[in-house]
């Protein structure tokens, strides 16, 4: 029986929940993917979601819990007792997902949930993972993996893989360790099958392996996995002992979260904003950059006020203020966006800051020349005022050049001081370039019209 996620079907589901039709609701959820069930949860109340969760088997319930929004998950877990959280969810999760869920609980509830976990080894793994910084490789790694000793033969190795595989959902790589649990390399299933059962693992494993330390930043992990097309990456401690692995789905989650943060920052929003956030939370995220925009507008008004007499004498100058401001803002955002993108993708290692700036200046000169010629031609044939023609053209050339240089250097400076360069692609660049663009334009115009 298939269940399509429509408004009518959701209402029918609510009716079944209200009437306590457990068998019918369970039948509807049976063939649905956990992600689809999580989507349905978004339209239900906490109590309605709780009713459905209690009907799901442990593995599916845990998969659904991982799929739902973090804020919704926190609210949902608050209404469940610790023993139910442990038995219904945590015991059916991989260690990394379990650690993420436990980390969202209050400290006293964390202890109760951990004490309710029957598998002591799993509880220990979760406690170990909670010790790592959530933005580090250790914070996103999973403890579940398949390891073999370099001194084993193929026969022993196959038996151990069969035993260990019960705890691992996906086997991407078989990791080879020594007697001190230091990572030596990886082993392919193909080599296991093709070699004699008495062959030592030390003779057939591949020692060329990419790995990261537990304190490596998530950005570093994402860059390495992308560069080398890895589906999983081992994580080692300071002395090379294997601690866990990071799979591509963990990296995708991180990349998506970072993209959302950068998009919000570019839009002038600080902090994470979710659709379900309260009015005060949304206002707090938007307010800082809106305040900067207000102060920038006031400063722009001050700049125009200092040139009030000039604008009154030559009213045509006012017509081109929006053009100058718009070009300054757009060019600045374009330049900064390109630099931020290259920094985020790791291209920063291929070009020095000086080369970046030099290339951007070359592009800016060509761009400024083209648009200066275009606006010169327009004013030459339309206005007939050569002072105005020269003022606007020269101003536009300088403004584009300056805005491009400004938009390139600011992200590089922020990145140099370990500040997120995405800050430079939003209202900050636009506001600053608007003000400086107007100052340049009015100053040059004043020279041509003898107003200074």
C-alpha cells in the first residue's frame, strides 16, 4: 500500500491517529522510506509524531530520527523517557549518528540515556565521540568499521570480516592495522578472493592510503575526499592508531550545512535560521546586517549632503548616482564571490593572493574600460554636456576598478585572519562600495564642473 504525501492524505493520517488506528497507521508507514516519513512528521504535532514513532521498529525509527530537522528532533526527544530513547533509537544507530543525537540532549538526560544502553561497548564509543570537537574529523567519524591484522592470513581474515560485518552497514574499505592498532593500509575484497588462504595480509595490502587525524577540521576532510574521490576516509590519532572512519554522507551533510550558512551570510543573515524558528530568533539573525545597512544609508546621505550645492547647480549629476552605486555594488559582490568560492573549494593553494589580485585587476581594467566607453557614448550623443560625459565615464572607470579590488582583497584579508570570508560577499561589500562609489563620483564631478 503506497502513501502519497498530499494535504488530503496527511489529514486522513491525522484522523487515523486521533482514532488510535495503530494497525492502519503502521501499514501506511511500512513501505515508506525514512526520509518520506520524516517529511510527513513536519506536518504533524509532537504527539502525533510520537504515536507514529512508537509503531516503527527500532532500526527504521532510528533512521527516521536522523532524517528530521534538528530543532524538531530536540523537541520530540524532550517528550520521551531516557530508557525509550536508548532502546528505540540509540541502540539501533551507528556510533556517529548516536553521538549526534545524544549531544542534543540536556546533560543530565545524556547520562541517563547512556546508562540505559545495554551494549557497553556502544555506550563507550558514544562517550569517546562526545569528547571531540563537533567541527573536527573526530566529531563526525563513526567507530563502526572492518579491520584486519597485517599478520593474519587470508583464511583468518575472511572469518574476521564475516564476524565484524554484522556491525557495519556498508563496507567500503577493509583497513589493515598492526599489533599496536596503527593503520598500515587498505585491503580489497578482490585480492582476498584471488589469493591463497595461507597468504599473509602483509604481502597483499595497499599501503598508499589517505587519512586524517582526529583533530583535522571538517573543511580539510571534505577537500581531501573530494580531491581523491573517496567514499570513506580513515581517522587516526596523533600516533597513527585507527580510531574510526568518515563516510561520504557525513561530508555531504557538512557541505550542505556550510552552503546554507554561506547563503544566509551572503543574504545578510547571521547564525542559523530555520523555517520553524521563532520571530525573535529570526529578527536576531537579520538585525546586525540590517543595522549596518541603515548606518551605511545614513553615511551615504551625509555624503550627498556635503555635495548638496554641487547637485543643486548641476542637477544632471544626480541622475547617475543610482548607476554608479549599482555598478560599484554589483562588481564588488561579483569579485568577492569568485574569491570566496575559490577559497571554499581549495583553489587557494594554486594561486597566491598576489596572483589573485593581479588577475582581478586585469579583469577590472578591461571591464571598467568597456563600460566607461559605453556610458561615454551614451552621454556624448544624448546629453551633449562634455563635462558630464567625462565625469560619469571617468568616475565609472575608477569605481569599477576600486570595487573589484576591494571585493577581492577583503575576503583574502578575512581568510588570512581565520574569519569566514563569506562575510565579505553580502551587505558589507555592497554598502561600502555604494558609499565610496558616490564619494568618487561626486569628487570627480566637482573637479570637472569647478565645484570644489
